[in-house]
C-alpha cells in the first residue's frame, strides 16, 4: 500500500523538508544527502581571523583603561593614542594570520574611504567588546559608511553616491523582511486587501507572509518564464501598471532559479515606474547578487522607489551570524507617501511615535523601522549588536579590498564544479544561462525526462508528479532531499537543489541516484506500453 502524502500538501517547503529528511534517513547503511538546505558549506576565513585578532587587541585596550585593577576588570577603551597602539600591535603580531589584514584595512579606511582612522578604530574596538548600546541605534556611524561602500559597489554598481543611501543593520534578511512588512502595515502604507505583486518563483515566505491574517494582502503573480531563461516577460511586468498594486516584491537573483534580472527586465521596470507608477513601492532581496558578475539591483535604476535587502549569510558563509541591512534612498516614496496619509492615520501615528520626537512627521520610514523593531517604547535600546556590526564591517572591507575578486572567483569555481558533477552523472547537459549564478538548480522533472527518454515519457512523468508524492518517493528510494519547486511558485513539477551545501562527490552521487531512479521509472513506463 502506497503511503498518503496529501496531508503534507499545505506545508511550507522548509517545514516539508523535515518530513523528507525523516523519510530519507529511515534506512540503514544509506547516506542521506540533504540538497534542500541553502546553508553554504563554505565561508570566508580571513575576515573571521581578523575579527578574533581585533578582539584580543580590544581586550588589551579595555585592560589598559583600568590598568591599576586586577581580577579581570577592564574599562572602556580610550581614543587618545589608539592608532599608535594599534600600529604597535600589528607590528608585534605580523606573524599572526588576520593581523596584517587589520592593518591594511585601517589604511584602506583612512586613505581610500577618507574616514578618520582613530575614530573608526575606536568605534570597532568598542563595538567588538559589546560594552555599549548601538549608537546610533540604526547603525554605528562609521560602520554604516563602510558597509554602504560595499553595498553600492556590489549591488548598485557604483551608480549612486553612498551619501544618498541610508542603512539599517538587522539580524539577517529574515529580520529585514519581518520589520519591513510590519512597518508598512503600522504606517498605513499597506492595508488589508491591497494588492501585492510577487516575482515568481520566489523565496517562500514572500508568498506566505502576505497571506497571514494580520496582513490580508491580495497576491498578484509576476511569473518568470523558464523558456526565456527565467526572465520576466514584458507581458508579466506590464501588470505593475495596475494602480491597485501597492508594492512589488522580488528576489534578485531569483530563488530558486538563481538567475539575475537582465538589463531588459530592469529597464522595463524602470520605465513602468518612470512613466506609469512613480508611486510604486519595490522591495528587492538581493542576497545572491554577490555571486553574479556585473550585478545591478533594481535600486540602481529605481532608487527612490526601492528598499534593498541584503544578507551577508550566503556569500560569506555567515548564516549563524545573522547579518543583514535594509537600504533606502534619502529621497524616497515611502517618506513621500507617509506625508499624504489621511488625517486620522497621521493622528494615530503621532500617538504611536510621539515619545520619540516632537514632530512625528519628521520621522523617516527607515527610522520607523528601527523603532518598530523594538515596539517603539524600546527604541533607545534598538539596533544590531555591536560585535555583529563589526564582523559585518570586516566582511565588507574584505570584499572592498579584494580588487580582483579572487574570493568571488573561488566560490563561483566551486559551485560550477558541483553543478557539472551533478548533471554529468544525471546524464544530461546543464543549460548555460549567462544570467545564472547557480547557487541553486531547479531539477525540472519533465525537462529531465524529455532529455533522457523523449516526450511521451516526459508527459507520463508529469502526470505521475501531479500527485505531489514524487519528492517523497525520491527521498524514500534514494535518500536524497530536494525541496518542491511549486512551494516557491514554479508552474511545473521541479525539485530545488542547493549547489552550496554539499561536496562535489555528493552531488555526483545525487546525479547517479536520480539517473538510476529515472531508469526504474522508464522501465515501469515501458510496461504500460506493452
């Protein structure tokens, strides 16, 4: 008797994963391969070494402040003479990995970014000690300027002055999403029944959050076309002209196809905003942008309309650090539209934020995000922990100083080898897409079947997959965990495989196992034709 998997149909892919893992792990003497998780198994080591070396210098600075005391008591670090003491620390510890990088980083901040070296050094020393509240709560002042340089270089291509961008340091991309949805609602910019356009396929929470009772938004799918290299056709983007659509959510490069928006798509959205929808809100999640060559965010073309979310989690292998930023332009439609709210809504907002400043109308949207993140009343204690901000700064400097993108090249080489191993053993050629970053791959079951055994078998597999149990059968029969593409909004049966979280030989094993299963299905198919 075949098990009934229909009870899992409504589960999010990330909850369904746990059930698939149980099934895949259920047999003895078989390796379970979880290709569903996006957590990378690579990470940037040099900025981490620098973080821990900086911590040792910072503790010495704290002890220097209270040098007359014993028993492990230190004080707040002093800025007077800190640069000279740091230079001595670097000279005395040049043989320790990470220390030379710290010395070069300080030189870069001073000579290339034009920031005061002693002020910056004091900020990150005090920050890594975690001895004070984050001040300002949105982000440490000089740290924001450094991270902004990184965001503008990698996400915006240098097309916007860093002076025109504000950042809010948050606990990763998921916290950014939570804060943004909440503040849009609290400030009357999104109301129950409003239309939200979502670029599909997409990271599942962007589909699930608007459907929650507290938001009650009406979703409009903007579907990418796999036949067009997972780009949005003009006919889909034209939907954004509808004035009832308040906001457009997208992940760029996409999740799970891992394809960046091409210049045509970017220009099309910019043209719609310019000519038809200057009031449109855009939220772009660009976490995979750093894996792409010559990446440009929608923020670069529609800066006044766009909130950019970036997480350091994937590129630097830092999911456990919980590091991300929300970026807005200093002149933006979010602030403009708050000024056009009805009088009763403004009165409610005056009461909500009235404890923060005399004239609530002066409180910008990004600062309302900060306040709302701590239920307003705790705004004075808001902000990402300062050691987290310091690690974010060191990651940013690591990338800024890597002028030849050697780290990026190594990661891309690693991922492409894994992809090649998977498809080689599967027995088909991976399609070349110039806009793909290949962090994930979508295993389109119908397309794979077509390439292996022809259209009749592909149609048969598509019908078989319509019952929703194929990924369960894959987990049960092969020990391989894939996430369902339809849970991310794909229109065809597919499995999402991460190319970031396993080793090359394991991807080869996945390819072989899936090919073996396809052969079994083909034998079953041939019996139906007799």
